C-alpha cells in the first residue's frame, strides 16, 4: 500500500467546477459551516449538511468507494457516541431495558434523541470536512491559509512534512519488505524489534536527507522562506459559490429552527 | 432472548471498538464552548513552539528541514501497525514522545499540530473543531509528560532504553487521560463527570496498557538503535551527553 493510496487524492486530474473554486472561499466557508453544525441543535441541520456535503463530493467526481472508505471510522465513532448518550442520559420515558448479567442497560427517549443528534453532528462534520479536502488541491489550501494569516513557518512545515511523508512512507514500506525477507516480523518479539529498527532507520535516513534537502533548497535560492504562488483574483463562479453556500446555510438554519 | 444477546454483543463490540479510534476525537463530538476552550488552552503553547522554531532556525538554518523530516518520519512511523496481543489486533504508536525527546516538547507540539491537521484533512481522523482538544491530549500532554518522564529517567541514571520506555509509556497514558477527560467533560449527560471519566479511561485500559508498554519498548529500542548507529544525531540534539556516547 503506497502513501498515495492512503491519501488517495489526485485532484490535479479533476477539472470539475467544484474543484476549481478558489481555496480562500472554501476556507472562509468551512469554519462557518462547522460552527453552524455544532450550534444548530436538533437533527435536521446536520442531516441536511451531511446529504449536501456527500452529494456535492460525489458530484465533484470523487470516487464513491474512496468517500465511503473515509466515512467508515467517523460512522463507527458516531455509533459509539449514540450508544454512550443513550446510556448516560436518563431523562424521558424508558424505551428499552436490557437485563445483562451484572447491570441493566436502560435506554431513555431523551438519551436516544441526544445520541442520534450527536451521531448526525459527527457524520455532518466529517462529510463537510471531506468535501473540503477531497475537492481542494493542497496548493489552494496553502494559498488560502497564507491569505488568512496562518504563520508562514507553519505552512512551510506542513508543506515539507506533506512532501516527505510520501517519500518516507515508500521508504518505510521498502524497509519492512526487506525486514520480512530477513525473517523480521515473524513473531511478537521479532515484530517489536523490527518496528524499533524500522523507526530508527527512518530517523537516520531523515537526518541525512534533511541535510541534502537543505543544500538542494539553498542551491535553488532558498533563504529562509519558501516562495509563495501568486494570488489570483476571485472569479465570478467563486462569488456565486460563496453566495449560494451562504443562502443554503441560512435556509438550513431556518429549517432546523 | 436472542435480541438481548445480539444487542449485548453489539454494545460490547462498540465499546471494544471505541479505544482503537478514540485517540483522536472526531469532528462534531465536542460542543462549541469546549472546542473553543481547548483551542484557547493550546494556543500559547503553539505560539511558543513557533517562536522556538524561529529562534532555532536563526542560529541553525539547516534545522528547519530536519524538524519537518523528523515530523514526517514520526508520522510515517505511526502509520505502521504493531501487534497488541491482549486485544488481538494491531495498533500504532503515537510518536509524540519521540519528537519531544529528539526536538523538545515545544517543537513537538507544533509538529503534532501539523500531523493532526494532515490526519484530519486527509485521513478523516480527528477534526477541525476538535483540533484544539486533540492537540491538548496528544501534543501537549503527550509531549510534555513524555519528555518529563524521559528527563526524570535520565536524572535517575536509567539507561537510554529504559528512559525511552518510560517516556513512551507515560506519553501514551497521558494522551488517553486527556482524551478521556475531554470526552467526559463534553458528554457526561446526567452522570457525574468523575464517573464518566473513570468509565471511559477504564474502557481504554484493556488495549491501552499493553499498547503503552509496546510504545515504550518501541521508542526505547529506536533510541538505542540510533545511539548504536549514529550517536552524533543524539549528541547534536542533546539527547545524550558526550561522555555517554
């Protein structure tokens, strides 16, 4: 499994209008949508947000399998959250009582309602976040982050880390394959030793590569700050997307209240 | 009766599943007031970490790619599964103790911030409104507790492996302490916060105690590997002193 399969985002090949929307617009909207999701209460707004975000992500040409694979963990977490709320809130009428060996599991109406709300909030939040990440190229995200005064050092660090995660992951997979060929990872004890060695080798190679990278960056004119891509003006479709999103959010809030 | 059994099994399965994914609190779980609170708590530490990196870069310009590469290496390392015998599954090391030992806890907080952001954005682990909460438990508690444990271990004269072992273990347990605290504060419902916190923390334990021990062994082993093959790295980063190399 390669790092690209884990991250699985090849937005440079996607020319859908939703992918082409300016990153600054999406970054401006993202916190608002997430806050609306947290503050809305009830289940309607979260449900509408989930359906809209998932629909738009699929409309943008993101493979269905990739999207649903990404939603697996949040969905499991949502189910756990639902269950905990159903068990920890003891208001309203009793819906179900399960006598287990030592304890009684009792589900109250309010607990189930709050659990469903929380579960939908989690799914809505993750759907919105996935729409953003699966339809926004990294360069756009970084440009947007710079526009919104995120410290340059943080952006530079994120960019370098992102760049090297792919390289080091490939290296890690190669090291693990070599360790397996030499009878590493055969039993529990050997696995522990193999993982430690793998981590140690990654650190050693990173150290050497950091020196080489710094020299290469200096040769290319690096003097402490990475060059930023020039900011382009907002287009009509960006403004249209922003207005539509704000209107939709207002409509959802109204429906929710 | 059959329905009861199925539901009981389902509940157990869900409770069993929770520790495996709970290291990062998912988007939407924390209410806005708690999300803002945890964000406010970590902000000064992030600011201090950024300031520290800036100062470090002034004196040693080559340190910046090194920080990024170590951050990437720990991120990648944390993607490789290690077997958890009691849970019968695999898990992955958190790695914050390692960055704290190699680069210092304040720099480790910034690396954890970037790692959590990348994980939230690209792997759907964690979230943006829960970034402050996750950074508090993993970045802040994980790094500072891990580093403190390592420092105490070295002061007590423990060997590098054992100091790394204690740091990895404490860092892992502290991370889950933070996560359990945040979940209890946000989701306790009608139950008392202490009761819910205890329940969540205890629910983590069956997988977390073996995992923290494993993380300790892996970090200890990793440090010993570096010491054997390239002690100059540990000397440069002031993890060990000259006479010990």
